[in-house]
C-alpha cells in the first residue's frame, strides 16, 4: 500500500457476500453472515448505503449501521450487541412511520 487508506467506490450485498470495490483497484468480499444486521435487512434497506468517514466507511441510513473498510479488510465480524441495536432502531423508525407525501405537499409555499 502507498500509505493512504483505500476508499469505497461501490458496495454489493448480493449472493450472500458483502463485496467492496475500492479506489485503489482492490475488490474485497466477505460472507454477509459475518454481519447479522445486514442479513436481516430488506433489499431496499441494503440499497440505501452511502460512503462515510471521507469514504473510509459505509453507512446504511435505513439501519443506522456503519462498517469501516479497515475493519472489513482486517476480517472483523459484527459485534454481538449490534443486531439488538439495529433491531431497536428499525422498530423505532417503523413505529414513527415515514413522513407522508401529502404532508410535504401541504407545506405553505414561500410568499
């Protein structure tokens, strides 16, 4: 390596694997089963990821879940308490519901 950490270009969770495409040309894949919070997530929830930490991490907004490139490359698995936290977040989010489209449309326009 050249002294700088690789950053995320793309992520896939297909085929039971978490696959990362990095800006230095590497492609890294690990079993998705290492991350039970991702295994439990829906396809829609898994699609809503974004780079975090200047591209050195991945954040799944719908799950409030983060992984680092460094941790994945080092072979780290999900912390045993993470699934409990992810489930609690999803339950709270679902109980609050998503803002309805109607509410957005009913806002007053600036005068």
